């Protein structure tokens, strides 16, 4: 179990009980489940009131780490997609007599997939990269907390929030105000998050400022375009978060909706760093360096021999 999976358990339990309460809330035999779920939700809401920055930072860190997990998973298993697509095109529908064998093949394929996933977690998964995204959440969440409060103060979504007035609510409709919040989050906050993600993850992954700052300058605009594209893809969900969620829950709602955006941003931030790691591994790999040195020595030794042979041929002529 990874170090950050331990504090993740209460958040997962809250989600499970929320779903179970929504599905089985009407049944009389599930009153205990509903009661425990309501207690957990009440505990989380109490933590939001007593420690808003810490609670939002904690949840943002976990969700950002989940986005990086998905990015690393996609990077590792992307080479399997063309083979799977070809198999899906050439796949023949089995008959009724072959249904049992097809089920066995399906189970065996899922077993192999789980084994490959576990092997990837134990060998290839970059834990330092995940930890860096975990730390980045403690920077992005306070920025979101302050930013969303500021958005609500200048362009209130409704009269039910603190700091809003009836006059301000009547000037701009709630739907238009929520759309303005989405645009402000897309233009202002995303631009800040890209810079903080590049710098913070680079530092915590062991890179120097001489490496991080030039990478930020060259990769900032492509990363911003990719982040905007991902945000536009989930903009309806973001609109619902700003339109219907209270201010205290908007950071949690937006972080949950931005898992895909976090994965895209993590991919863009580590696009060049993967090449740096490959170069470092090839440089420090004894086998690779020995082969390279042997090839260089062979080239150097063959050069004088070729010159001598050329001089002998010319003298013979």
C-alpha cells in the first residue's frame, strides 16, 4: 500500500456511503448504513467549517495524485492500444457452443491485465512523481479557495451565499454568473496552476531551476492549450459546480471534475522529463556505457588502420 493510500480511506468511505445512501435511502432495513453515511458527511462538512484550507488541500492533493496515476497508467499502456483495436476489428462473434470458452478467455484476459497492472505498480510507477503532485495540491487548493471566494464576491451566483446582495443578484442572472465563473477559472486559475505545477513538481522530483524554468518557458503554451481543451470538454460539469454547489463545496466539486485535466497537465509537465530520465539511465547504465565505449574504441582503432591501408594501396600503385 502506498503512503498516501492510508489517509485516502476515509474519503473513499465517504463516497461509498454517499452513493449507498442515495440508492438505499428509502429502504427501512438500511437505516444503519444511511446513519453512518450521514455521520461521515457531517464530519466532513464540520472539517470544512473548522479547517477549510487544510481539508480542501487534503482532498485536492488526493485527487491530483489520482490524476497523475491515470496519466502514468495511460503513458505505460498506450502501446497496447493499437493491438487491442486491431483485435477488436478482427474479432469473430462466438457461437453458443463457444460461449464457455469465450468467458474463460475473458476471465484470463482480465487476470493478465490485473497482473500487468500490479507489476507496473511495483516496478514502473513513479512514486516520487505522485508524491510531487500530492504536494502540489497543498498549493493549488488555497488558490482555488481564495479565487472562488473572490469570484463570488464580484460576480455572485445567488443571494444564498455570504457576501452577496439582492441588487447584485438581480443585475446578473445566476446562470450567466456561473458561466462567468467557469471562464474566470479557465483563464485565470488554470494559467496559474500550470506554472505552479511545473515548478513544484520539478523541484520535488529533484530537478534544478536551470532545468525547470527553461522547460516552463518552452512547454507553458502547449500545456495551457491542452489544459483549456480538457477544461472545455468538462465545462458542463464545471458549470453545474458553480451554479448549484455552495462556495464551501466548489473546490471539492471542481477538483473531482478536474481529474481528467490533472491527468493531462501531469502528462504535459513530464513530457520532457521522461526523456531526461531515459538519458540519465542510459548514461549511468554500466552495460550501455560499456557498449558505447567499446563502439567508440572500435571506431578509433579502425581509423588508423584504414589510413594505413589507404597509404599502402597508393604506394603499391
